[in-house]
C-alpha cells in the first residue's frame, strides 16, 4: 500500500463560492509536495507544480515561476515517487486520455483512491485557459472566470501534464475525476487543460490513500455554506469554457 499523502489547501467548494484568499504561501506549499496543481490568491492564474518548482500560468498562457510569498487559496500536491510507469500512445481527445487513465487505475483497484499523474508528452494541440486576478468575497468562481478567463491554444508542443484524480465520493473536497494542467518543456507556456491531441508520451502514476487538509484559519471562512456549491458549476468550471 502506498504511504504517499495528498496535501490539499482548502476545498474546491470554498473556491467555487468565492473564497480565494491566501491560506498559505507558495514557499510553505513546496515543503509538502513536488507535484500538483491549484491556483493563486484572487484566482491569479493557474498553478502547475512539477519537479519541486511552482509555476504560474498567466491570463496570456505565459508561464512564470511563482514567488515564494505568493498566496495560495486552493491546491493539491504530493511528493511523487517512483510509481507505475506507463507508455502512452496517440489520443485525439482529453476524454480518451481520461478513459485510458481510468482503465489503468481500475486495473489496480484504485478507483476509490486518489492519484497524482505526471505525463511527459508530445502534443499536436493543447487547448487551455488561465485568468487574471479578481479580488472578491462571496463572488462565485464561475462568475469570476466569466469576467477574467482567457482561452488559448498551443500547437506542436512538448510538455508535461500534471493530472490529479479524486474519487466520486470526495466530490466537493476536490473535483471528482481527472483535473489536468499543462506546462511546456521550456516552462514558458501552460494553463488549465480543456482539450488535447497527443502523439504519445509516458506517464508516472502514484496511488495515494492519505490526505492532509489545510483549512483557512480566518473567521470569515465560516461564513461560507460549503454544501451550497453547485455540482453543475463545478463541471462547467473544470471541464468547459462557459
């Protein structure tokens, strides 16, 4: 059994309802994991953590290294180990890739566990998004992204997909199923992934059966009724451009 631990900051429910204040800093986060994804204070771009470095994809798709004092309202990271390595072939869509990943983890009785996956691949297309900061309180993430989100496409590019999987029964703590972010090999382009066309690659898969959840300390967090976060809105934000 894996002794890896997922370290998560806050919950997706809280982020969906507009809690985008800093809970910890990037410098603190990196102590808990070398691989993962999330966002930054005021939803200031998409987070990609790989090889122990935290990157921020801006609203233009440009990637910069995140400053250590940058605030983090939501993320999930772990310390990747030498897990299962799998060669991947051609995929014409992100849904086909997710289906293949489901088959792999199901074959190892892992659908009720968490997983962190790093895919180094060659892509014909990566359709992605990121966003500019929007300071708010109790403004939903769906409405924030409606104001700030920008979509962009990268063609004929090599890079890394960081993918996190949470089982259905943890929906709301994080997004059920697969959530993917991308960063190019030269660490200049990236974002939250909507769609891909992949020529091939290799995946490192880690199964995780333990989670540490860091909740916000400030009293205002208790003004959010987390169960009111809409499942449909979560799917729209995570999987669609609307």
